[in-house]
């Protein structure tokens, strides 16, 4: 039994020794690691920020009715160009029966009063011809007759306005809705047969059509608060419209909001830029777009890949090759970065080789 135990212990020791020899042998024959090298190069570094937003017309207005009723006829469709004054829609009036009844009653009363005034005027004419009343008195009776005549005409016009939307001699029809600007029809939200409410001092009326000048477009987007301080009016933007991929537009920054808004937990500021249109490309309202804004630019500077940097205690280092696959750690001064490449202000020269990380 003791002999078996001694044999087992010896066998285990022998196996451990043999395994160690195999491990050391394999390790000594493993190929050494070869590090890839990078070199500083001269290039142009551009630092920019991106504003996310949309392209919209500078002037977009809603045409509203001045009377209540039902859309009887639409004369335009979305996409159609119109001139100021062109008729957009016709409204079939639906006046309140209480108002119509009151207007008819007022008209009848005015006609009765006019008939009485006419009878009195005929009598006063005879009296004046017989020199029984003075000219002043006769003129007073004539004026009363003319005032009552105007009252009848006013009552008739009030009734016509309720029923037809126009007076007898005005030449203006309130139930015919005209375009208020030259532009393109973007939408007609209420179709024929829809009931609409008039605009008043207490409420905004129902929209009959939306018009916009598509020849004057702007970009409206949001910029993070960390970048807005670097912007100024007049800066050039490059717009990349999602629907027109590969077809950038130029734009000029013309407005930076003085007040920020909270967007997904961060403060952002609204900017607007005038878009330079391309005659061959049609920009539609509310196209989504990204605006590249150049914040800083340096040309022909020595730069390296930012991934090759070693950052320690807010200082920048690189590993410079001093011999074949032999490196030393060197501190360098950096400058402008575009997020991929970074300027080397000092510490490296064009012929140096650095370890690629």
C-alpha cells in the first residue's frame, strides 16, 4: 500500500514537470507581437456641428372664412399655384333662423315707417305749395323721408348678407374665399360638404386652405447649447435633405434664438437659415434635413488619428518607435479635432512612426 502511494505521488510530480516543460517550450516558440505603425500627415482639419431640423416656407398662411356655412365648391387642389385674389372656395351660407327672422322683421318695420313718411311727405308738399308751411319745415320732412328710405335699404342689405353673403351694390361676396398671397396650395383640410365656422374676435375660424411661397424657403433646426455660442449670423451651412440624398443645398444662417428649449433632457436653441434653391430640385415643405455648420477650420496642419492618443491626467501621449518594434512614450500638444483626426501642435514631426492603437 505504501509502495502504491509512493508510486502515485511520483507519477503526479512527473506529469507536472513534463507539463511545465511543454508549456515553456511552446511559449518560447510563439511568434512575437508585431504592432502596426501610423505616421503624422498634413491635412485640413474641419470642426463642425450638426443641426437637425426641417425645410419650411418662410411664409405659410392659413386662409379662413369670414362666414359660417358649408364648403359648397373648392376651386383649388394641393400643389396648385395661385395668385393673390384668386377664388379658393365658395361657401354655402347656413344662417341662424333667429337672425334671419329678426332681419326680416326689421325690414318690414322699416318699410311700414317708410310708407308713413311717404304719405306725410305728399301732404307736406301740398301744404308747402299753398305756402302754409315754411321751406325749413318742408326740408325737415324731406330729410326724415330720406333717412327712413336709407333705413329700408340697410335692412334689405342686412337680410341679403345673412342669406347670400353679399349686399346688392357692394360687389364683394363674403362667401367667396380669395387667396391672400401669391403662392402654392399646400393643403385644403376641409373638403366639399364640410361645415366651417367664421372668424370672429372670439375665435379663429376654420381653415379653408393653406398657402405658402415655395420660392422662399428656410431651414429651421436645433443646436445644442454647447455649440450655440460658436455660431454667428451670416455663417454658411450645408443642408443635407433626407429625401434628396447626395444633393446638398447651401444656406446662410440668419437667426439664432435668444432662448433655449428643453429637448430630451438637454437645452437646445432654434436656428433659421435662408436656403439657396436649386432650379432643378424642388424642395417640399417639411422635408427633414441636417445642417452642417463649420465652427473652425485649419488647413495644411500636421495631424494623427485621434485613436492613437493616450490620455492621462488631461495630457496627451503617443508611443513613438525608436527602433524596430521598440517604442517610447512621448507627450505631445494637440489642437483642433474633427472627431477622427487631431492636429499635432508640437511633439511630433512628419517622419515619426507611432504605434497604432
